[in-house]
C-alpha cells in the first residue's frame, strides 16, 4: 500500500492542532478560534481525530503575509 501511494500521489503531511499552534506561536485554543472565524482552514476529521493538511496551513500563512503587504 505504501509503495502505491508513494508512486501515484504526493503525500501531504497532516498536522495536529498542537503542531499548527507551534507554527503560529499561539495557544491551541487560538487555532480553533481562527478555524471558526475562517482565517484557518477546517481540519480533516477522521472519527474523533482532526488533522490539518500542511499545504493548507502554509497557504493560509502565505495568504496572511500577502494580505499584510497589500
């Protein structure tokens, strides 16, 4: 299975809310407030687990940087 995925699809690392909070240097509760207000993308949910695709977090960070420059 791993071999099939590595050959056909690029794997986007899934981040926990704790890892996202470390990237933005904020508390985990702030991450969930930013999800609620639409500043950050909603996570992927798998049962009770929530994970944020790294590419979407990077895109949100780049959008914030672009918005700041404008």
